[in-house]
C-alpha cells in the first residue's frame, strides 16, 4: 500500500502536492497523480490517499477542504490507471462517500469506524473494503500519556471486538482489514511490543495491515547510531528492516512511503531464503 498524502502537514511528506491555500491547484493534482502512477509502476497494489494529517497534535480540517484535496486526485488516477485499487484515508463519511464516487474501493479509517456514525452504513451499503485501525484518543490527544494494562492483549481484544461489530453491522467478512495502529496513542516501547506481536495478530484470520513507515520510533531507536556517525537521519533503512520483519511474521499489507525500495527488499529477502507467510 503506497502512501499518497495530499496535505500540507503530514509528518513525513506533507506539502508535496498542496498549494499555500491548502487547496490543490491543477498542477498539484497532476503532480500527485504522477506520484501515484509511479508507485503503481514500482509495485504498489493499493494507493492510500489522504487529505487530512493524523500526525500527533495535527489540526483537523473540515470535510469540504478534505474532499477538495482528495477527490480530484482520485478521479484523475482512476482515469489514468483504470485497474488501480484506491483507498481513501479518512474518518469522515462525507469524504469517504465522495471518494467512493470518484473511484475509491477501500476506506482506511483511523477511528475504526467509530469517528462518524454514518461511516459503517456507508461502507456496508457501498460494499467497499474497510481498514479498521486502533487509536487511543485522537490525533490531538493520543500522545499525551499512552497507557495500557497489556498493550498487545488490549489491542488484540479491540481488533476482535471491532471485527465482530463490523460483521454485526452487516459488513462482509472479506471486506475487513485490521490495523493495530503503530504510532497512534503508543509509546516507542508499545510500538515495538506490537510489531513483535505481528504473528499473533496475523492469526486473527482477518487481513492485517501494518503502518510503520518513517515513524518516530525508528528514529528513536537509531538515534545513537546516527549521532555516532555524524550523518543526517534517513528513515528508509529502518523502515525496510521493519517491513521485512512484519512481512515474514504474517502481515498482509505494508503501508509505506517508499514503494520501490520495499518491493525490491521483499524480492531479495525471498530470493535469499527468507520466508513470507
């Protein structure tokens, strides 16, 4: 899953395709479409398009602004790449509805379908895929004081409960994907505990997404190595290391910024004897 953010403030790649007004101009749309097409050429199976940053302490945006950012990009991508599978990264049902009309086939909701009371019915009635993620709090509060009795058990329980609720609401089993929410209301240690539990989450008999790309826990762990070398930090190598580990442990979807490098790393990992479940 390639990440395509059309936001001014996403933690890693914000501002690449959005003008100063925070509304995409035509040139910005075309630049975003070209980036998405390159991800597809590089091996992305899904493009996850977002118009609102969910980084810690980010400012929320209204639905109209979010739609103005994502809908033109989705329409242009679908026109240019008819076989592309597009995911809309939103927690607003109105944004998801417009994105689906534009050609999106998956809703990636960081609130686990709990942020908007209309979202569950929308994905059910449109029969689109949905990714249900765990987040403690909101983007504005989630990193204030993350705490759990047992982070792995607590989030496993949450994912099971959300899956069962989705089924109760009428969603089809093969339309549901689960995401433990790396970095969303977790300390660095929580993130590592969850990553080491990938094989446990993968046994829930529902596709598992891991979204670890370029996140802060990578820099936190590698800081001593970076400081010793005197070089500027680059999250790519750390992200690839996590990608290989969770893929080998059974993750079904890797949500990443660097598609080509991830695909090539996975190819070489298998060629050298690594096993992908």
